[in-house]
C-alpha cells in the first residue's frame, strides 16, 4: 500500500511539472505572437503614414488671385 501511495505522489509531481512546463510554453508562444503582431501593425502604420503624407492638403491661399 505504501508503494502505491509513493507511486501516486510521484505521478502527481511529474504531472504537475508537465502541466507547468506546457503552460509556460503556451504563454511564451502567446507573447511571441503578440510581439510579432505589434511589430507588423507598427510597420503598416508607418507605411500608410508615408502614403498619406503624399496626399496632404495643399494650402492654396497663397496662389488664389482675386480680380475685380
């Protein structure tokens, strides 16, 4: 009976350790995905900012001539 209890305790420790390792791996992967997504988003915002600057409104008040 003691051997069975000892075996049960060992499996609980091993199972707990495996669960912690798997959870840590999932968390690390999620952080990497989030960092990658943020980097992609930043790059796209910078690209679109460059494009939008090409279409900036032109101040036409200097070139408007008034004739009577």
